[in-house]
C-alpha cells in the first residue's frame, strides 16, 4: 500500500508543479518553499546541521506542523536543551505561519519545512539529517518520512496519539498503511483508554 500511496502523492505533485512554478514568478518565496520541501535547504540550516555533526551532537527532529503544535513543543524543547546539552534540535513545520512563529522562537537556522512525502525526497532528507530521535507533536499522514527516518536508525516518539477522523478516513484508502506506519513508532502518547483503541 505504501507504493500506491507514494504513486498518488507523486501524481498530485506533478499536477500542481506547473502551477507552483508559474506562481513563483510573482512570489519568489514559493520557489524557495518548493526547493526546501524537495530537500534543498538554505545556507543557514546547512551550516547549523554541519556544526552539529562536527561537534558529534545527537540530532533531535521535532515535528510541529502547525502554530498550535509549535506552542505545544516549546516547553519540551527548552527542557531538551537543559537536559541534553550534547544534542541539537531542528523544528520541522508545515505552514508559512508555523515557519514564521518557529523562526522567532527557535531561530531560522533551526527550522525547516516538512519535506514532500515522496520516497526519493524523504530518503535524501533522512540520510542528510540522520536524527537519533524524532519527536512528533501529533500524528499526520506522512508514512514515507516516518519509514525513512526509521531506516536511518531514528527512534520515533509521538506525543499526542489521538487521531482525528480526517486522518483515519484518509488512511482507509490505503488498507494496512496505518498499522505499518504506527509499528515504526517506539512510543505513542495516549490520553486515555478510548484513544488506545482507536
């Protein structure tokens, strides 16, 4: 089912690409965003990542797609900074408003956009960054990046395991994909017994 899902994502991307390229002539930020989602990062982030690797610091990938999720992980990141001095973190967001907020809170060099969930892109990103730990604020529909991060040895933690109906309905188009994706996670945070049964 992952192959079918990846094919659907690829078709959607190819359909939207011409429009995105046209818009980028008027709004150059669109081209920058597209390049970043394809795994081509700005100089500031690249230098930050290289510095972490030179210092042999463990890399922590914090996935906080929205403004609400960024607010949720802010105390956690402060705690990680205090408790794990030999590690460095990056914050992965999925919206322009989230990116702007994360830039102000954590520094633009530590913030990147969520990569497109295509096998080639996610494989390149996972191998380039190689985080030892991945923390996701909430569960979303990104099975390829979860798979590739897991393949490079990253431990996967989900803070809020509750899933809304939109995500569950989306996964129903790809039977078995939800289970195989969740099986790659080391720890799932659930608020109650009802959520565990979802």
